[in-house]
């Protein structure tokens, strides 16, 4: 880790990030965030939640070095074939966590930056803590048992839970399997997993800050703060694992709720998970039919007028203490160098 950290610091001193920023100046960068929390450690459960201090440092840098624009404005320019401003960058959040309102939004307002939050509408105004992906992580990371047997794809898998690494491997395997299931079967499998695991540790205040969702009142308040909203499905289901009827419901229900609660059109979508195998031509066609004009993925890279409007590329920003790691990510350098915390 020390060697890799030194490499990233050295690349910064050599001006590599500055050069790559200039090289991609005619393309738009779209960043993906999930959570920003004032408490919490660097554990696996917090991997997608930045510290407030690091988020503030990142926003200050972006304010100085990029032309920050809203996602609706970027989409409008792409649709109209209008030129993009040099160094265009968009800030987005997936899921709709309460910490977006309580921790991230004040920092965005401090620097007068626009952002878009994609809402998983079934959980807005809900007392539930965490999406199904996080409920699975919580079960496996806080289980008091040393292992369990869990059926996946028709075969019983024996999952070790003795070490931190064991639990991370188990979380990745189980979530990967559950992402391929339709919502009803997924919930049944999670209930079975919870039954097999039995006792887990209780939620504490720090975890609640990480997992609580927004209310519609908070969403409406943020509309006044240069923050726009899009759809992230209704239940955070992976589009490619749904039937056509299920996919239609996820998109239409989410869009309807957002439009009725906010009194504004919902025309931009974010694919849950967002990898190339998580959506396809059927889903793009359905988005078009329902009136969506663009969709963001988690395909890494930069965007210009040649980019598919229904597969806009984003760079995911995960929790990390090294600011040079962030610079490597947004410059595109990270895709060429392996770096792990």
C-alpha cells in the first residue's frame, strides 16, 4: 500500500493528473457518490460513504479546477448537440440516503455546487435502514456465527465468517447471486439468510447515519438548493434480472412518485449497480417509451456527443483517505493502475 500511495503522489508531482485533466477537457466527467458521513470508520460497511472532511476537500478542489454543471444541463447540451464547456463535471448521488441532506448538501451549498440525487423511491419516507444490498452486508458482517450454509443457484455453499476477509468474500458472493433474482425471490432469499445467521449486532448511531433514507420533505427542501432528482428504480432491483412487466413497474412507479411529490418532470434515470451486464437494449427502449431522455451507468470513462445518452459513463468515488487516489480516479489514471486500500 505504501508503494502504491507513493506512486500516486509521484504522479501528481510529475503533473500527470493535470495533463490528463487537460487531455479530457472537451469531455464531461460524471462522478458517483452514495453517502457522506460525519462519523464512521474505514470498514467494509462504509466503503461507499466518504468522510465529511474528505468530501469537503474534494468539493473545494472541483470548484477550483472544473466547470461544475447540473446533470440536466449536461443532458440538454448533449441532446441539442451544443458544445460542452471545457472541464465540465457533474456530481451525482445514488440511492437517496439521509446523509445526502444532513452532511453532503451543506458542503455543496458552501461551494455553491449543483448535484443530482437518484432516488430509490420505495425507501423515501421509510423507517427502513439500508437497501437490500446493505441489509445483506450487515447480516454477514455482524453475524455472530463462524460460518453458514446458504443455497445459491441450486447448490448449497458453505460460507466462512471467521475473519474480516471471510465476511467480505461472503458478502460479495451472496450479493452477486441475489442481484440476479427478481424482487420477490430476492426478499425470500434474504429472509432465509437472516434465519440461517440468527443473531447479529444491533445498529448503532453511526450505522444509522449511514443507512437512514431521506423523507419527501427533505427532498423538496433540497430542490431549493440547486439539487435535482432522478429515478433509481422503486426497489433498487437490477434491471437485467427483471421481467418486462417488473421492469416497467420499477421505472414507472419511481417516476410517478417523484413527479407527484416534487411537481417536476423526472426524465433522467440511474441503473442500479450499473455495470454492462445490469441493463440492456430492452431497458433502454423501455426508458425511451416512458419518457426518460437519459440514463447514467457505472461504466467508467468520460462523456461527449458520441456517448450513448442511455449509458452515460460515471466514475465511482468510494471512501479513501488518500486525496491522490481521488485525483487518479477523476483523471482516468486509476483505470490504468491497480490500487487497493
